[in-house]
């Protein structure tokens, strides 16, 4: 192999092969163009950057705040969660195209410029508050293109492991590791309504008001049925009273205790006869008042007898739904989708990659991951044709975003010669066609 970097590489197993590298004219992320088209149709990153205060002066303003925000979001969308990747990606033709501005004809921002933007510009108190509100503003724009007949909110917490001396990291006994403990709120479409980074040793429901109240306020004027689901950590008297005052129907799990089990004692006796292979499921509803509650509320119990198990599986859900006990449990079990969406964020976008030392810097990183997640979910919900509608965010990243392409620049046009392997031309054309229809007059939310 030659020493000159421009000479081709020649592997030994077949001397006929010559390997050339053209980093500025070949890209592995041509699928980002579809997401940029959706971004433009919904006018997302432009309005997002418009609310940020840019304190940069002089030579530090080579790229606009809009371009830097796009570079932060799209690089994470493509799986480059570390700022160190920016030094190579600044020459990538697909990233330069979706970022736009000066990057389109020259190069995108460097690692140092991106670091200053994320750890200095976005970490101010005003900008951080704007970042936390952006997900909701984006979702409102997406709602303009789909009929919103009801609202279902799912609140859940998760774990983001930490390493080294990171501010705010602490040992969490439930997860058995040193971590952060972020809190999420999703709607029924899988959109991330709001997220907040918390210290690792905080309780699962800590700061629930800061996360939930802004979401409730955004939907307060909508005259549609509204629902809330959560695990046992959110069965507090203050949260229940708030949901009832705001007109939300709720289904929240309760931790088992002696009083609750006495109400289902007649269901805890093993059924007579040989157990069947299928579980025997029993339901029961009753009134119950915890010590911290101001009044008694309806509780639905589910008792499952499984073959080969000595004791039954018992679960309790507090609710104000006027449904049969079986339907209440079925509705509550739907909150399992929120756990799947959190896993998608971890697998497809690596949003647990919060590796900065300062806690505030990691807060910004999590908000940027949330915006990238929502943009990816909008495309899945609003623009995917039937053949690929069931693709997960991980599949979309590996098959749609990771499209190889050769880029040819002329005086009046830039041509992307896309590989047609995982996503054929017909599917890509259908995605662009659906996005094009979103540019028409929005349907009422």
C-alpha cells in the first residue's frame, strides 16, 4: 500500500481491487434529506432557533443559530451522538445540505464551534427553558395535520447511567447503578411532550409538576376526552386532585398493601380442579381511601392464576374511569408503549449518552435528543407509506437514514445518486409525496 493519502488502497486477498475514499462527495446519510423535507414542511427548526438568544459576537458567528441547531439535531438523528464526530461530519455532503446556509457551499461547524453552542449558548437559563418548551411547540404543529379526538398522556421515568465525576450523578438502588433519572411524558402517538433531567437519587415522581403542568396547560382549552396513565410512583393525593380538577380520566397503579389485599381475599383462593394451561384471570372493583387521600376512590384489581405458580399475580389500579374492570386494566396496560418508546430513544438515538461533566450541559443534550426523537417520530407517523409504516426508529435509521449516495455538484444543481437497496425509489418518492401534502392547508386539530 502506498504512503500517499490520495493513492488507492489495495487489499491482499484480491489485487484487482482499488479502494478510493471521497469524504466530501460520498455520504452514508442521504436519508436525512427526507427528514429535512419534513422539517421544512412543518417549519420546525426555523421557529425553534427564532426563540433562542444568541450571545455570540465577532468571528464566532460564521454559522447562524438555526444552522447550529440543525447540525446538533440531525447529527444525533443519524447516530452521531458525540461532538467529536463533528470534525469529520462537517465535510459530509448530506449533513451540509440539511444544515443549509454557509455549510451548504463550504463546510459545517467544527467540533469547537458546536461545543461552544451547546455548552455556552444553549445552557443559559432562558435558552434552556426555551429548549424544554420546544418539544411541545413542535407537537402542536404536528397536531395540525392529524385529527386529535382524544389525548392520552403517559408519564414514566428511566435511567441514564453515568461514569466518572459527573455533576448530579448518584447511586440509584432501584436501577442498581450510578445514573441520572430523567422523567418523560408521552402522548398516544409516541411524541415526547416534555422531558426533564434529574439527579440519580431522586424519587420517580420528583418534580412531576414541572414536567406535567406545562403539558396540561397546552391542552386545557381543547374540548376532547383527556386521559393519564402512570405507575405506582404517581399515585399521590396531589396528582390525583390535579387530574380531577383538570378533567382528566386516569388509571394509575397502586402498590399492594394489606388493606387492598383484604378486599380481594375471596379471589386469592386457588381455584378447584386441575389448572389449565391458559391463565385464569379474575377482576374486582371496590372503593378504597389511602391515608394521604382526601376521599375514597375506585380501585380495580386483577388476579391472575398461572399454571405451575403457587401464588397468584395481583395488581391494583386506582381510576375514575366509568368502565368495566376488565376494560380499565386493558386501558392501563397500554402504558407499556411508553416504555417501548423510551427503549427506542435509547437504541435509535442513544439519548442516554449524557457524557458531559456539568449537569446543565447534560440537560441541554437531553433536550436536543428529544427534538431529534420527535422529528423522527413525526416522519414515522405522518409520512411513511404503507409498506414501511411499521418500521421502528432503529430500522428507519439503519435503512432510510443510512442511504449511501454519490454527490455531484454543478453550477445550478446538486445531484444525489442514491443507493437503491433497503429503500427503493418508489418508497422514497411516496415519503416525499406525503410530506408534500403536509404543505397544504393544515387540517383542524
